[in-house]
């Protein structure tokens, strides 16, 4: 379970009842954090609390931490959460997955750069074709290079080098 799930399953009233405290109708209870004062100064809200006497406030995790004098991890487990420290193999699996993702993204960027370069070359040869006299040496050279560029980048098929 995660933090938000525990908060949804445990209201402040539920947590207080675990410690034997029952708020009155207005939602007040005696504050356990300053025992010298026995008046009901701790206001209980749906998912938090605030003491008008000592200023203590927080959510269910903070309350359990203060009541048990423990850290968040322990309070989390008291309220029903499970904590699993990832072992070495799972950390390595995560690391390798991240590296593979980075390599895929790098390959994708390179492919896009090559595609942009190819499109630039194609535009260049097409502009030469538009300006040169049909079947002149320049026009034939541009036509051959355009066909070769289109073939190498997969836009056309069926050409063999040397044809």
C-alpha cells in the first residue's frame, strides 16, 4: 500500500480510536502532546489535526509518529503500509531499463537527424532538376543522385546500384 491509499482507508477518528481517544461532537479531544492541560484543545478534521494549546498539527502519519516517538517509515508500517527496499538485482534491472531507453531515444534522434539530412538532399536535387535543362549533364547527374538518395532512405525500391 502507498501513502495515499493508507490516508483514504484511515481517517483521523480511526487513528485516534486506536489510542483510546474519542473526540466530542465538535471534533475536540484532549491533546496527548501536552498532558498538563486536560481541556479538549486538539481539533480533529477529516484527514488532519490541530492543537490550539501547543500548536501541534499534521496528518495521520504525523500523529502516529508523535504518539509512538518513531520515524515516518515505522508510522507508515503501523498504519498498514508495506515498505520494500529494492534489492540489488531489481536496482540493476531498473538501471538497465533506463540505459536501454536512453539508447533508444539516442537512436531515434540520430534517425530523425539523418531523415532531415536526406530530405534536405532531396530538396537540393529537386531544385537542380527544376533549374537545369532536361537531359543535360547536370540534370542527369541530379536525377541519378536524387534516385539514389530516395532509394537509400527507403522512399523507393527496386533500384540496384550500378543500374
